[in-house]
C-alpha cells in the first residue's frame, strides 16, 4: 500500500485558506484567502463600499491560529506516518 501525499507546503496551504471578512457597517461578508489578505491593507465592502481594514489584530490573530493548527496537524501526521 502506497500513500499519495500532496506536494503543498504548510505555507502554501495557509496562503490558500479562506477567511470570511465581515463589514462592521452593513454586516456583508466576503471570502478572501490568507495570501490575498497579506497582500492588501484594506478592501471595499461589496455591500456598502465602506473601507474594511484588513491588518487588524483580530484578523492577524486568526491567521496565526490557522498557521498554528496546521503546523500541529503536520507534526501529528508526520509522527503517525513514521510509525507505519
């Protein structure tokens, strides 16, 4: 039995992970990847055209949490694969 594993790195997986961005003014929501968020300081709300600031502590905290959880998952999977 041979296991097929994707070639994406944890950084690539994190970059492609989508977060929901909510407008504080009208509550409209839109999906953006972490990679996209890292490249932009702000965005216009699709509902009301308000400026949504993306580099807030809440969003960066969420990104760090995703990175940490995926890193932990990688460690667990690596340990299990080594036991096979």
